[in-house]
């Protein structure tokens, strides 16, 4: 993209604002790649860690919601708040108590997330065409394929594939962030070119 094309692009103002933060995008991309590699190598552990973390988060949010429901018991929505808190807490307990069944349930949720998120990422990047947008399109396509593979290999895949898929998604998302960081760092300074 030439400097003139960049200057007339409606995204130019937004990119110019984040241009000074290109190092943060680069560092985040590298961190994502490292975390992704850890998840791919220890895919079974990453799967069960994901299930357990999600279960504990639901359990704690259920406890806090239960306390909130009883503190606002005079409110008309008390019963709804109480049922929501109990449902959260019970779901969290089940994920912690039965992580294998939880992994199968989360596999279906993650497959949906990868399919929908990958489609939105690929289509959005293709429509916006920001610098090095091809990496984001590729990252979206990889997420879409991971989601389809995950559904096709159910229920066997639920033990190891969640950690593996999260790892690959982190690696490709990190690569797209690194590509974006290097692209905005290498762009000419639009403010200086306008002044010239």
C-alpha cells in the first residue's frame, strides 16, 4: 500500500493512532505463539485445565450471584437471579467433578466458537483490507477448519483436541498480530508526508 493510498484510507487515522504501540502488538503475538506451543505440546493437560478453569469460574460466579440474589431479595427479579446463580454454580460443580463430560460439552461450544469466529475474522479482514490483511484471513480460515474437524471427530477428540485447537488458534492469531505489528511499523509517517 503506497503512502497516498494509505493517506486516503479511512482506517489511516486509526492505524496512525496505534502505530506507536506496534511493539505491544509484536509482544502479544510472540506471547500467543509461545502459549500456543505449550498448549499443542501438552494438549490433554491443556484440555483438562481449560475445563477446570471454566468450571471454577462458573462456580465462583454462581456463589457471588447467589450472595447478590439474597442481598437484593426484595427485588421482583429475585427468583430469576436465584435460579441463575444456582444454575451457574451447579454447572461449575459438574465441570469440576466430571471434567471428561465437561470436555465433551466444551468441545461442542469451542467448535461453534471456532467456526463462527473464524468466519467473522476472515470475512471482516477481507472487507476491511487493513495492512497485511491476508494473515487475518488465513487465521480465520484455520479457525474455521479447526471447528469443522472438531465436530467431525466427536466424541474421541474431546480429550485432546480442545488443548490442541486452542494452541493452534493462539499460534496463528499470534502470527497475524506479528504481521500486523511489522506492517504498521514499516508504514511511512503519514503526518510527516502530509506536512511535506
